[in-house]
C-alpha cells in the first residue's frame, strides 16, 4: 500500500536527478526488454555526470527550472515531448541567456566539492556508525537501575 497523499506536489528536481531520469529514458528506449540493475546504472550515471562539462550540466539546471512550467501548461504531455520542448528552448537561448545557468552550475560544483571536503575531514565517511548504540544501551541500563532501585524501596517500605 502506498504511503502519503498521491496528489502531494513533489519537490524541485535537481539537475543531477533530471540527468539520471533522462539517462533512464534513453536506456529504456534503446533496451525496452532489459531489466536494469539500479546500483550499476547509478554508478554509470554518476561517472557520466562527473566527466560531463559544466555547460552540459547547466542545461540540466535550465531543464529542472522549466520542466514544471511546461508540464503545468500542457497536462498529459509525454516525458519525451517535454524533453523535446526543453531542448528546443535551450537551443534557442543565446550565450548571454545561458550564462546564469552556467554560473549556477559552477557555484553548485564548488559547493559540492567544499561539502565533500568538510564531510571527509570529519573522518566518518566510510559508513561506520557512531556511538548511537552505546548511548542507547547506557540509557537502557540507567532506566533498568532506576526501576530496580524503586522496586527495592517498595520492598523495604512494605516490611
């Protein structure tokens, strides 16, 4: 059974998420009968994204901004038709109109690199879990001791 409200609006799609969706659509068109291993597919997409030049990434930022507008003005439009319209819109822009998206892509890349460096400097990037279990065990031990001591007090007062 599905969770939540199906009519709830979805959050804004990031440029990378839009890129992965586009890759998935391309793969389905080329190989409609082949099932996809999600982990392998994600790795390949991330490798393609990392090697993609900034101007290409800026196109996906543009698409993530204008995609909801196209879908709202044309309800029931197919995903492929939305992609075609977005491609036409992008190609009709001149360099000065594309510049804000190129700049935004560069800023997002800098922020990402900074965030990764900060995360790695903290030392827990290998998937190791912190002391959450220890803290929980300590709380459970303390609550057990408290209940045990209150039980002793009750026994002492009854005698």
